[in-house]
C-alpha cells in the first residue's frame, strides 16, 4: 500500500488472545515461553488486493481479484502448513502483513492466516492498513486476535498532494483511524509518509509532519517519492504531462523531517525510519540485520540459512500451486561469501548502529579518514556510522566504501539495522 520500498516500524509484547476474548486458536499457536529468548525469526505475508491502484505503485497488487480472497486465504494457510511440515518454520518472533492492502480482508480471514502461524509469546504482529478500509470493529478484532501494531498509509495530510498520488483517503480519515486504533488498545502505531511530491510546498510537508506527530504514533516512516517505469505516474512523467520529483527538493524535505521528528522525541534508526524509545519495528530489523524470515503469499520473499527465495508473483498461480500440492516458489539464490559480506555491510551502514570495520589496508583507511574529515561518516568503537550529511549521500558513500574493499568476507557482520538509498541525485530503492 505504501509506495516506497522498505517498510516501517515497531511493536510491543502483548498477550496473543483469541478473537472473542478467551484463549483460542491464536493462543494454541503460541510456543511455551522460550528460555533463553527465541532467536529472531519472521514471517512475511503478502496480501495483494487493493480497492484502487495508486499511480506511483509498482508492487504486486491487483484491484480485480475480490472474488479470490477466500481461496487466497486458504492457500496461505496451506502454505504455512507446508512450510511447517518441511521443517522450514519455527516459532515466529514477528509477523508482518504487507501488500497491497491487508486491511481490505475481513478481519476473520486475516486472523485465520495469523492463527495458522506458530508464534512465541510477545510476538510482534503488524498489519498495514489503509485509512479507508478500517473501522473500530475491525481494529478491535485485530487487537483481540493477536495483532500488536498497525501501520497506516498516510502519505500526506495535504489534500492536493493526496490527489496527485491518487490516494482515496483524506486527512480526516487518518485521524479517525488513529482514534479507533487507540480506543481498542493499540499502543504501537506507525504512520507512513511520502515527501517530495510535485506541488507539495515546504509548508505542506512541515504541516504533514506536525499533524502526524500530534496523532501520537511511536514510529514514523518517511520515504521520498519515486517514479517507477511502467506505472501510471511513470508514464505521465515520461510524457511530460506532470513534473517528476526534484532530488535536491527531496533532500531538503528529508532534513526537515529529521529536524521535526528529532525535536518531537523520535530518533532515526534507519535512513527512512524514526521511532520513540522501544518503538523500532522488530520485523524490519530482521531484514536490516540479515535475519531469517519465511515468505507466505504471492510475490513474497524469504531468507533462510543464507538462501533467498521468492514466490510466484501472480495470485492465480499461487492459489493453483497450493491447491495442487505444489510449492509456490518461483526462484532462489545463494550469495557467495563476498557478496553476503558486501550486502551485510551496506545494510548495516544505513542504520544508526552503523557497520563494523574489519582490519583493512591503506586504501580503505585513507578513504574512511577522508569521509570523516568531509563530514559524511563518524568512526569509533570499531564501527563506521553515517552522519546526516552521509545519509543524504548514502548510495555514493556505500559504493565508494565497497569499491575500496571495506566489507569483510569472513563471518557475517553483526549488523544492526537496511535502509533506502537517498540523496541528492539518489532515490529510495
């Protein structure tokens, strides 16, 4: 549902209750309290259905598959069972429903998928929601059924910006959705924002940030608008009928976001994500630290034991595969040690924790010293961290460091959180 590439944010422990208040299927899927704490392990569930398609979106989504919802849910449940029987699954510490618009599903259908997933106590469960497709009863069912955190696709609080993005909600819908989420007991709430839309003024963007902060989320994701080839927006920009975003303008907007959010008590922990203390998204931290997660649903990606895999993109093919007792996997890859080291370094560098520095030769040392002198990085404690100036040029800084051979092909680095590419001349990706 959001238009940019990475995802969002946090959550918190909470009892996994059945949908109607007592202990039920959700509770039965919990494992006994792990001791020691369970190693992080995630499940990503892709819900490809949308009521309408935003002009900037190039995700695997469909607006004409409403008749397929229950067959798709059945297929997801079969897929979870298949993964468990194969030995690939273990109790999840985080589950993320992304899309598409997961909140388009009836709550009972989404929770049927969740009930099939074995989870540890306190498992973080996130559902991406469109402000237009939630109400108090649905959010109440989510909360009672074990969902711990909501991620709302806000994008902007300026109506003309929403119109450019072809979003169907208005700012009043956002405020109602947040109020309903709080009323039914959600403590963890992310708001997804997009900046740098043509026609958006500095005042528009600052007002969006201030109104978002006033709603009291514990996490905010802010992504630069990207124009993807093949999307309606991409075709309009290519034809010259609408302007595209300006890189320098987007960089200025990023600095405004960082100022406003930091001033409101949020800390950046990944280039496009800010959280209050304890509000970081545990599931997305898995991605940024090279953790393991299973893919459920069409177009879903997974990572296990150094092997990356992805499912068929089309929901019809996904349903057919599961109904026929076949794996929906479309492909996989195993990175060699050097490629894995470079990926781990790049992901870690884009986080507040930075990337570990291995013993390196004269060339990397000289480059690092120069980047620190020019204000792009900070060195200390055996790690390299991006400054705000460095975040704006993260793509270039990362490429230069990798070209100099900074990534260690030895044991996988202890990364702390990925990030998006962002900078003057760069874009999220």
